[in-house]
């Protein structure tokens, strides 16, 4: 069994409850973010059920998004989507969307930091 199949089977329980005419493109985008996370967890950690998701899986996915080079706001949107999913699925995972923005800034600072030997006026 695949974890995305488990998501679709439990759709009424874990997906937002809206009528077909009330579903917006943002709802579809949130669902795509959730499915992306579930597929990542299924590939990397071989999970089969939603109730197997843990904090480590969320952290690994956020790092994966950051390493792909996505912008901070995109990662923030993913985190917000996963936060709504976490609430509906009653998962015990801490999700802090603003942390995604800070993590991205820290990574950029580390990449742009000069190495000691490359500074002008250093040892030759």
C-alpha cells in the first residue's frame, strides 16, 4: 500500500471539508503540497500509513525543499499547507512556518560567507 493511497482513502477525515463548487485553486495547491510531502516520505522512508508520520519526516522534507533552492515564501507556503493537514490528521508534529524563512536565510548566509583564505589582504 502506498501512503498517497492512504491519504485518498482517508480523504474525508484529513482533507478540508468543502463542497465541490467552493474548492479554490489554493485548496488544490495545498493538496498538491501535502501529496508532495507524502510521496517524499513514501520514497525516502518507505512509509505506508499517515499515522506513521513523525517530526523527523517533516524536518527532512523542509531540508529537501531548501536544498532544491526554492524561495523562502514557497517553503513557507508548503509549511502552512502541512500545518493545516497536521491539524486535520491529528499528528503530533511541530510545524513552524516562520522557521522555514529563517532556515533559508541561514543557508544563504553560509553559502555567501567568505572562506578565510579568499579574503583580500590575507596570507599569500
